């Protein structure tokens, strides 16, 4: 299982080549995209990264990708006993 998080204003379809490259090896790929105000007054497509959590003091103590718990929960619901369960 490979979860790809796109950059700011980068559409997840830009990573399609990577998903297609690893698929023949049995790797399943998931992407997501959120729209949020990353910087005051600037709306952008984002992977849901909390920029305030990307400091040396925060990095190992708090998740920087806020969408990860929701993505993992969704993947578990989609395939709790199959390929994604392990």
C-alpha cells in the first residue's frame, strides 16, 4: 500500500505514472486532494499538510499530514480483511 500526498497546487493525477509503475509489483496506490487556505488569503489544492507542524520541535511529536488518520480509516473500511488488511 502506497499513499501519495501531492504538493501544494499539484493535482494527484500528476503521480499517475508512479502508481502505474508500481502496480505490476502488487502495490496499491491511494491519493487524496483537499482544498484549503494554506496561507492567509490564498486558497490552494493541498494534501492537508499542517505547515506549523513541520518544525524540528514538532516533527517527531505530531502528525504533519492531517488527512492521514482519515485516509487510513477509509482504507480499513474499504478492505478490512483483504489485501489492505496487512
